C-alpha cells in the first residue's frame, strides 16, 4: 500500500524505518503504539475508508496512554472516477 499513501518514497530513503503491514490497520496502530511506548515517534498512514477498523486501538492504546503516534489519514476512496484519478492503486 506504499504506492497509494506515498510511503514507498519514504521507504526508499529510510528502509529500516518503514514498516508495511498491508491491510492490517488494527495491527498498524498497535505496532505504532508499541514503538511509541519505547520512545519513538511513529507515523501511522491509513486509508480513511478503513479507519473504522482501528478506532478501538487508537482510542484505547494510543489516546488513553497519551502516546506520540501521529496519524496520516489518506483520502476517502469512494468508488468514483475522482478517487481513481487521485488514487489509482485503489483499483489495482
């Protein structure tokens, strides 16, 4: 999913600092929480369409502990021509 979020560019420059967990949004948030608990300041990129899958983790794991996880919420990929033009990886 790096192509859709732009993280593929980050991964080229910082390969040991980028983790692609695929479509496991809940795991992505919990993983970022663990990194933050160890002193790192992770960014967690998630498509807004799938954000509802990880709201519990964001609330219970990140917010209640006041951990420095930053969320990069990508576009709402509705099934429209506009979303295909903006984010063609949604369809591939």
